[in-house]
């Protein structure tokens, strides 16, 4: 199970800012991805 804390750390490390509440909730509760899958999705974004 992916924790909010893990996603927050990953988000800050990747984007240098905190995630918004709705986005954080999506990644933790609805994405169905592992922390590795979430990380890959972050790195696939144009912003990164």
C-alpha cells in the first residue's frame, strides 16, 4: 500500500513543491499504482 508520506516525499523531490490535496488523494487512493509506478508517471510528465 502506498502511503501519503511516501507520495509527498516523491512529489517534493520530483517537482520541488508540495502536491495539492486532490492530486495527493488521487495518487494514494485511486491510481492503483505502486510507489514505483507513481514515480514513473511523475518522470513521464512534461514538467519534469
